[in-house]
């Protein structure tokens, strides 16, 4: 019993001293600052201000693993020797802009996969070695209100689901150009959002309603006489729901909010619809 109490006493202070810090933000301009961050700012997990990381000699962000959130913007600028963002795995919340700008050697964003919420703006600009946006897919599409993707000359795949959702739902601000083919314009990305889905005929013999829908969707049409196969895909082609429909009603309440592609098939009929889940 005494040993157990001692363990609790030793463990509890570590929980209590995790804290917010740096209300005025921090600009990190050298590898030495990164390597000594946990020593200079012990238990600093929630940065109240902005974070700017910028410096040609920066090759690793491993010293920043303690950072879980930044209440203002988070930027990685001009780190031309940095290959990936290892060290940012525990970052989950950014209260302002997310900016990844002019990092010539950066090849991957995957270490940002823990980020789920931002304060509105994503800027991916001038990163010549990045080929895709993998790592940004867990950011809530509803937290995005400005998307800038340009001057990334190797970037050819941008059709992650939240980007697709944002672009297909009346985006407020979009700047997309001077990337590789497939991600060189808003139109190219929107086309890529459905590239993995089988080609459908557009012969709309069946009416779908309501759309947007929250819990159920209904169908009207002659094809119900023979039954229908229903396939619902995410915008990146992932199968979310498959069933054989024998009535004109389908329950979609378990789907997450977002935009989906609905495929209807019978023996002699194929059709596709964009479905918005509220």
C-alpha cells in the first residue's frame, strides 16, 4: 500500500505541471533551439501564441515532440535541409493558420496526421519535393475556410477527403496553381476526388431525396422492381456502405458528415449521385 501511494505521488506532479506557455509565441531559427526546447521550456505542451520554425540549418524537429497545441498560427518556413516533420506527431490543435512554405527538401507531411483542428487557413506553398497531401487528412473540413496550394512543382495528388469536401461545398477562398498535373487547379483536384470511382452513366432514371440528408435517403423510380445494389463511397474512393436495396429507403445515420458518391446498380442500369450527409 505504501509503495502504491509513493507511485501516485511521483506520477501526479508530472500531470499537474504540464502547462500552457509562451503567450507571445516563439520563433525558432536554429537546430540548437529545437534540440534544447524541452530543457528551456519544461512541460511546455500548449503554446499560447504562434510558432514559427525557420532556418537553413534545421534538419530535425525531434526536439518538439512535447508540443500538443498552438493557440495561434503554426508555420514551418524556409527549412531547406528538413526532409520530414518528424517531431510534430503530438501536435493536434492549431488555433490559427497552418503554413508549410518554401521548404525545398521536405518530402512528406505525414507527421501532421495528429492535427484535427485548425483556425481556418491551410497554406502549402513552394515545397518542391512534396508529392501529396497525406498527413493533412484528419483536419476537420469544417475548420478550413481558406486553402492555398501553389508553387509545389512535384505535388500531383491533393484529393484527400477534407480537401475534396471543402472544394465541393462552396469554398470561400481558394488559391491553387503551379503544382504538378492532377493538383494544378481547383478543377483538377475536384476531378481527382472521384477518379477512383467506376465510371457511371448519367442516365438519371431515379430520384434521390432529401439531399442533403441527415438520417435517411429515399428513392423514386421504376428500377426498384428488380431491386438495386447500393454502394456509397467517400470522395477518395473508399467504400463506406454496400447493400441490396429492396425498398425505397436507406439508413445513412451512421455515416460521418461529409460529401459522398452514391452508386446505384441493377441488371441494366447504372447511375451516380453526389450525396451530402448533414
